C-alpha cells in the first residue's frame, strides 16, 4: 500500500514539475494595445514658410504634439487623445492670419477637429481594439497632413503672386475671376508703387 502511495506522489510531483517548466519556457505575449506602430508620415509645413506662420500662436503647439502620433502604441495614442483634441480646438477657435481666412481652409480645420473628437471618443470604449485605434490615428494624421498641405499651397501661391512683376493693367487679367489672395497681393503692390511715386514727386 505504501508503495502505491509513493508511486502516486512521485507521479504527482513529476507532473507538477513539468507544468512549472512549461510556464517558464512559454513567452508572455505583449498585449496588442501596447505595441507601437509606424503610422502614416505627416506632411510638414515647408521650412521657407515657417516665418509666415510664426504669428499664428495656436498652430505651433498642435504641430509639435501631432508628431508624437507618427510612431505610437494604441495605449499611448489614447492617453494623448484628449490633449490633442484640446490643442486642435484652440487652433480652430484662434484668430488665423488673414491669408488663411478662406472657406476651403476652414473646412480642413473642421475635418481635423472631427477626427480628433473621434479619437478622443475611443477612450470611452472599454473593449476597444488596437486595430480601431490605429485606424483612427491614421485618419487624424491624414487630416492634419491635409491642413499642412493647404498651408503650403496657399503660401506658395502667395509667394508666386508677389514675385510677378507685370502690371495687370497691361496683361488683360479679369480681376473679377481672381481669388482673394491674388487680388490682395496685387492691390498691395499697387499701393506700394503709388507711395514710391508720391515720394519721388515730393
């Protein structure tokens, strides 16, 4: 009888020992929400236009903060989502430089704000998946890239118009079909030229 008890104890101890070994050898899988992902690259404002946007104080913090989302885990994205939403809200409500005060630019800012709202809303969903968070991060980065791309387009156009040295009176441009940026630039140049003429005449 004792031999049977010893045999059963031996088998029991042996099986417990194997179980412990298996637990030690099995690697613990990292939760998907903690795995950092490389997201869509952000379109940046061109370096030559940095001075043009310096006066827009609420743009700089949002630009700096969104860069954190290019390589981020879903957990990090969710923990920073509310701050990003608040920065974009400040940007949306701020006074923009006059050159950006056009409906097409406002539309892009509104889309960006809506995407940051959706990202912030994901923090309220307990069973959110890494895939859902990563998808929304990509959408938010794309929306911010769209804003930066529009900044580059507007300022490139402004730069081009300012470099044109031809008087519109001689080239027959229909000024009623020109956009506000072009008209403002040409009117400003005309005023400067008139001031120069006045000074010479004095």
